[in-house]
């Protein structure tokens, strides 16, 4: 048995004593997701669902007694059955109570006690166009109008026209490009290939367009989200000629790059979207394979893609798809329009998988684009 596993067993036994008496020394209270990833790599090879039968579970190798003592059972009966985020949130409580010594080898090795960052800071809406703290949806109608769909707490929508003249802007996406907490819109003009940015005012309207790029006629698909985790929404795009997946980091007023994220397999992709599906503060990529119909998640590590996982099937039947945290739980959900019925459906994320699916609207077939 490793020294780390032995200490975690002790941690589970000493919880009751810790509750009876104050700690003699101050302990660390928080650490970033990046640091927890390093500890998990050291503890379990980074396998958040591991259960080898040795009495320790999940990415951070909790004993069952420690897991229960620190409230982990509120998420799942066993640590390895909980999401990565849930394991980290429980580990945060262990860290605050016992310090990095709860992981005596891997904790100090990776600076667990000296990283003060919050792993999951309070989320700022990325697509809030009305200033109510909730992500909204936008759509381009078949009449060429940009329409706002203000999201209610019950996931109903109040709609209004934002502006006309959007028929030629079929490559459009929404996100907080300048980091001011209000939703913005980025779109490519189909005729000129110019890329424009419309910053949001927070009252349901947009400021005048500013040209932020030229020569975007080679872009097949485009989506906007904070891929790098710096608080400003970046552009992720697929090129028409090479089918490469590219990242254009946001400066707050424009975009640099591109940085190549992927070079193969992106030619058969439809419904490209970007949003923080995992809840770690970085926008992930989702896309549909038009041949298989599978919806795949490509988590962001801030500078590239961290593997992929299939999270849905039959998504080739959806002709419009975006991502937004409509239910305000800190993770971006999948929102899609059914090609045959025009129904709008939310596929809610729990940080690692789709856990709830329900219809939240109808008549969306009149929208040529969903932002």
C-alpha cells in the first residue's frame, strides 16, 4: 500500500477527532482544477472513475469513510461514481480540514497546499443579453431578423427583434467576447467574408458592428466560447478547404491566431458548438458526426483538446445546435432544434454527461441559425 493511500485511510478515521478540536496549524482551503488534475494524475493516473478494489476510489483515491465524512455521499454512494467536479468539491473540504497532508506524497509534490485558487469560482453568464444573470438564446429568422429569446427561470422564453439585415450572416455565434459580463455576437458576412463583432449593452440590444477580421470566406463553421479560460470568448472554427479545427483567441476587442486544434476528422462534423460543458471555467467543443449521428465532447485544457467522449446519439437529426447554461447550474447545456418537428430541446449537463432531456419550445424551424 502506498504512503498516500495509507494517509487517506487515516484521514477517514480522524474526522471525528477533527470535529471535536480546532486544528493546531492553518491548512490550505482551495486549489485550482489544474493542481487537482496533477494530484489525480499522481494518485490514480488521472482516472476519475477508477475502482481497483483496494478500498480507495476515484481520481483522488478517497476512502469511503472520508468520502462520507466530508459530504461526498450527497453526490454519489462511491467516489468513483461521482463526476470529476463533485470529487474535487469534496476534496476541497478535505483540504480545508486536513491540509495537503491528506495526500502526503502527491499533495506536497504538486503544491496542493500553496495554490490558493478556487477550482470552480462563481460563474459569470457568457450569453446574458438582458442583465438578469441568465444565459439567453438568439436566433436568425427566415425573414433575416436577429431575435433575442430571453430565458426565464422556468426555461420559457420572451422574444423580441434585435435587428434586421441578418440573412447574409449565416456564420454567427454568441458569447462574452470582451469579458464585461454581457453577451456579444460575432458573425461572418457571407458576401464579403468580413468578421464583425456586436457587443451587448445588457438591455437586450447591441452596439454597432465593428469589423474585427477579413478573409473569413474559407470558414465552414464557427462557434464562440471562452476556450482559454481567461474570461473572454474566443472563436473556434472549421476551415472549408483543409477541414482543420482552429482557435482564434480573443483580445477583448478582436482575435489573434489562428492556433490549430485539430487536423483530421473535422470534415464530417456538423453542429459545431462551444461552451463549458464540464464546468471548469473553460469552454469545451461539441460536434456531431454527420455519418454516425454521435455527438462528441472535446474538453478544453486551455490550449488544446483533452481527448474526446461520445455524449449523445442521433444528433444528425438536429439541424441547429448551440450551448448555453440556461438552468444556471454552472455548466453549459446542449440546446438543439429537431429537423423534422422544429422542437427545441435542452440536454442538461452534469459536468461529464447529459443527464436530463426535455422539450422547452416549439416552432423553431423558422430559425435559420441558433446562437
